[in-house]
C-alpha cells in the first residue's frame, strides 16, 4: 500500500506538538478527524506510532523512526510541486544556494556557457536552513558547510579552506601571525551549532550565545562576548576594524561540499555539479571583492524578482 502523504503530514504535526488538540488547530481540522487519520496510518503501517495515556502523548520507537523519515519525504513532495509550477510558467531556472564566503560565479559561468537558455539564480543559506532549502526545492543545488543534517541529501566534497579564529580587536591574541588551539584555552565560544560540534579538539567554554549567520557572530565577537571561527574566504567578505582574524594552523580545515536532494534526478543539476567540480580550484582561490560584488548583485536582483 502506498504511503498517504496527507496522513504523513498529519502525523508529523502531531509528532512535533505531541498534542492532538494543538495539532488539529494547526491543521485546521477537527480533533476526532485527526485521531481517525492517525489510527488509519497506524493500520496502514502495521505499527503503533504514539503512546496515549493520562500522562499525555509520546512517540513509540516506530513513531520516532517515521518522524525521522517523514521530513525528507514531505519536503520532496513540496519540491515536486514547486518545480512543476516553475515548469508550467515555461521558464528554465536553476537556483543555487550558497553559504557566506563561497563564490558561485565561476561554476555559474561555466554552466551558462553550456546552457545559455537557463537562468541561474543564487540564494543565501544559513547553517540551519541548508538542508530544508535543498529538500523542499527552494534551491536546486547548494554549496554547503558542515554541520548539516545529511538525511535525504547527496553530498560531494569540493575543496577545503583554512579556519581562522575571530577575535575582538582588543584581544590579547589579536594581530598575531598565527595562534594554536592551546592559546585559545578557556575562551568563551560563540557558535552557530551545538557546542559539541565546535571545530577545536580542546573544548572551549560555551558562551551560551548561539547564532544563525556570520553577521550575528561578528557582532557578538566585536562586543567582546567571546571568540568564534570562520573559513578563510569569509574573512575577505567581512573585513571590519573592531575584529581580528588570526590563522589557527592546527585546526582541521573547513570542508565545502556541493549538495542536492538524494531523490532528485535532473540533467541540469548534474551539469551544474560537473561545472562546480571543474571550477572548484578557482572557487577556492577567488574569494575577493569583485566576486563578492558580482554575487551580491545577483542575490539582490534575484530577491527583487521574487518580490
């Protein structure tokens, strides 16, 4: 029996809220109807998905497994609707996602030479929306950095770049030619993911500040609330007098990947993968103002077209 995506969406909403009443309100259906749909899904799968008792609602082992698999499936269905809508407008368009500091221009130019009839748009991504944007079709292919939830994605390594520590301008280590991990011991860390995923082998103090983007990170560092780390290319795009970037040679380099939804099949995306791999060395070395300006203009134009 085929999996009913509507029932799956109902299940995911209940699983995230762990409350049938709130889930029903969010889905704009009656609670008894929602309960019937969940029971029907459990019957279809031959497994109980929730434990319901006087203490509330909890997921079973089967429910936790289904929740882990449901996200990519629902995002993939949304992406299909999005691509069909674009095709119905008669346009050929490839949306390339990128993280701060990664120039898309070299690969885009190589791709456009092969496909002059396809418009290449670019879309900025942050660390926590990389996977969702790829899975739900907002971007077709993306330049990503770790950490990323790889569920439902295909990742291809492109190149590495050195990591730099970001320090307030008045820090005792600011302006040095390089520092070691040992030099940073005891410093509070401003990071964009769980502190356990920090790039150092010697854990730093958790500042309690967790940020989404580079700009937020730099504001906190400049204010003296802690230190952080960025890839070398990001230092080119975010030069400012109140912070200092210093190389840390004993840190593992930052790895840049190209990613797409694993379930996606597209000759255009495959051709962009080829172009990105062919220009990876150029991309790794071309972090300069001219490339940043070209890419920023492309993002601005794309945003204007979206509005």
